[in-house]
């Protein structure tokens, strides 16, 4: 999962960075770091928490399959 997937997942859900941070139990700057908005990167534990929150809300992360990694909502 990369920063673009996190941003796309938030967009699918209509979530702001604030909403994502609250759902994941992390800070807003941590969400920004996970999305790649700076030199400092988020920790693996923070990224896992963000991923868990987004997946719990119905997002499915699609691995690289020749056409690029992506996201979609579960049906």
C-alpha cells in the first residue's frame, strides 16, 4: 500500500485526513506522512492502523497486477 492508495481510499469513502486519523487512532500529521507529504515517513505500525481503519470501512487494496496498484470498495 502506498500513499496514493491511501488518498484514493479516503476519496472513495469521502473521508478527510482528520476522519482517517480519528478512525485509525493516529494523528493528522501521521496520515499526511503516510500519504507521502514530506520527507519523514510514517511508521509501519501507523500505516497498518490506517490500512485497518480503511479496510474496516469497506475499502479493498488491490496489489500491483501489471496495471498498477489500486483500491476499490467491497461489494
